[in-house]
C-alpha cells in the first residue's frame, strides 16, 4: 500500500485487524535464553573476529529490525509517548539495537587491563566503523562512534595514546560525518550521494518528524504532505538488501550481548567508575585526563596533531575522509554514551506550553491525534518529488526573531495565579512556534547564557494576541490566549524589543484567523 494511502486511511480504518499492516509482527532480536549454547566457544573477544565479519553480521542483524518499522509508528510520533512499547514497538526495538552496540563497544574496550590492550580493542572498533561506513550501515556506525565519544572512553588518554596516527585520523574523519551543525547538513548530503543498500541513522528522520509535528497542527495539509516525504524516504531505504553470507558463530556472539534498557543508568555509572579506576584522573585537576593530552604527547614525536570534540556538534561539515579538524576543549564531565533516543525521544512534540493538545479527531487504537482527510491530489504532489530532493524538503528550524525575556504567569486557564515568579528564558520564534531555552546563569542576557536544548514549546493559534504595555516601563508585553483564558507577562529590558515581539506575534496569529464563509444566512 502506498505511503499516502496509509496516511489518509489512518483515522478511518474500521477493519484494522484485516489490514496486513497491522498484522505485521514485531521483529525483535533473539533473546539470550534462546541462543544455542552448543557452538564452539572460541569467540570470547571481538579481537578474534575480523572487523569485516563484525560489520557484516551487524548489518544483517540491523536490517530486519529496520525493515519492521511501520509508517504508523512514525506518523503518530508514537516513540515519544508513554505507551511507546505499544504504539511504536519497532522504533523502540531499533533504538535498543543502537544502545546495545554502543554499550557493548564501551564494555569491550574497558575489559582491557592495560592501556595497550585497550588501545588494541579501540583500534579494532575503529576498523569495524570503517567497514560499517563502506556498507552504508549508518545506524551501527553512529553507535560505535558515539561509544568512542562517551566519557568512559574519551577520557582514557593513555589508551588513545596507543593508537597509530592512521587510526586516530580515520576515527576523526568518520566522526565528522555525524556533526549536527546546520541540521545534520553533512549527513544529509552524504545520504543523498549514496545508493542502496543503506541502513540510515534513524534519528535524523525522527528529528524531522518531530519538527513537522510541532510546526504543523493536526488537520494541516502541509503536515500530511511533509510527513509523506519523510516516510517515503524511509520506505526506500527499507527496500535495501545485503548480499552477505551469515556467519553463525559471529551472529550468536553478537546476539549474546545483553542490554536491559531499565538498567541503562546503572550500567553507565559502572562503566564510568571502571574507567576512573583504570586511568585515575590527573591530581592537578587539569584536562590531562582528556584526549587532548594525547594530542600534546603525540605532537612531539610525530609532528602531527589530531582533534575530536566530545560534543555531538562537530564544527566541521565536510564529508570527505581527509582534511583536518578544529580542536574543541574537552570538559571532563560525566557525560554518558549517546543513545538513539537520548536527544530526541524525550522531547515534547505535539503538546503546547499548557500541556494541551490541539483539537482534532482521536485514534481509537492509541488515543493519538489524527489528521482530517485531505485531498489525495494534494498528497500526490509529494509523491512525485524526485528522491534527490526528499532529504532537503525538511528545512532546518529558521529563526524569525529571538531575544532574552523574563516571563511570569498572570492567569492560567481562567484562574489568577496568586504567587508567580519571573523566569528567565531565551525566546525564539520560528513560524508559529515559540521555543523557550532555560537559563544557565543568574544574570546573563546573551545567547550563550542559556541552554542549547529547548525546555518549553508553545504553538501559537488564532486565539493568541500580544499587547504592548506602555505603562510598565515600556519594555513589557502580555500574551493572551482567548481560547482558554491564559495570560503571560513578558519583560524584555528594551522598549523596541517588546514592540517587535508584539508585532510579530500578532502578525502570525491574525493571519491564522479563517474568514467567515461567504454563504452565511443574513437576517437583515
């Protein structure tokens, strides 16, 4: 069934039990208890397996799990809901595969008792990552790269010092592909340039879907069209096939890796404590415990430096497996392994500031909001897009206006708030979305004084209006929701900024007012 047809039928399918889409069984990984223990137990370390074999078997394990993801799980953003195991089981299973590979990589490196032993394992996984890159398995490739970015591994300066110059450069060049700069520009460009087979990094698509869900309310034709573009791209990747021969003992070994999501935090803590035990931090409290010290020590002997930021946001956006990178100082905080869901899954996607969802029809299967049926002709337009344009249709979040603000709730749902304090935010406006970023300092008013991760999202509708308060130091304005009786007061510290916010908010919300039908009955 075509993607568009599935989307348009989501809210009107009374016979879901007869739909082959809903009869599709979840493809989960084999449980550890079902593994045949009669095989020759010669595989006790990844070093005994060629990097090519590990990459091949990981790809064979990833592919069926990726193919089992259904459009319905993505269209409803089910992976962000409390009942995600019910409404998006295959997305969750694919996420667990990412986490399993990532935690396994960290643990195998930490199993080495000496820096040399850990360095050998580290170099081995870099070779595995290179083979995954050649197979276009971006899912497991990013899992390995994020494992080597984790605090437990990244801080092991003695271990990194055991790497050859070639391995260090190879790792930096592979990591460069996953820079989040400019909405994953590097990764998007690379994905447009490759051919099948390919197992993509799912997070980039989930980011797009969350943004579409946030920017386009239920009932919007643009929402359905843009969702269809993203799902069509994923559907194309799901046609991938690898002509790789299974290696049973390697597959059994990889499936024997245990990962329990509920114990993730404890596992991260144990790994970090083990990392500290293996290579205690420098008593000087400097950055000697970071990989930057490797750069200093290796530069004397080789005359060559390398760099790799432990942050997700790598500065370079080049896709070439050559060149140099910008050094970013490592801050040795207790940052854990990056999982597929750590950045995206926990964020709000369809609720507004007050925790209310837009009005709309409800899916009887999972209580999610559904689209109103839209014109199939309009939807076909998105189907006709050439695939080379698919990954560029979802624009990065463009900022229409932003500034420092203080906000206080005056009235909430028609009830006056007796005790309300001022909260500091960096406020950004993108289309009809207001995005709030929490404060990191007590007094700063520049963008760097606020978090890079949003803490609140407010979707404007035609009931919102802004009023500039001329009598209150002229730097204040109010936002009033005439639908539910909520009033927020903002202070900007500048009269001109308050006027700009008032004008821009009203400009957006007034345009959202639908004109009255021309054929209304008149009693004159």
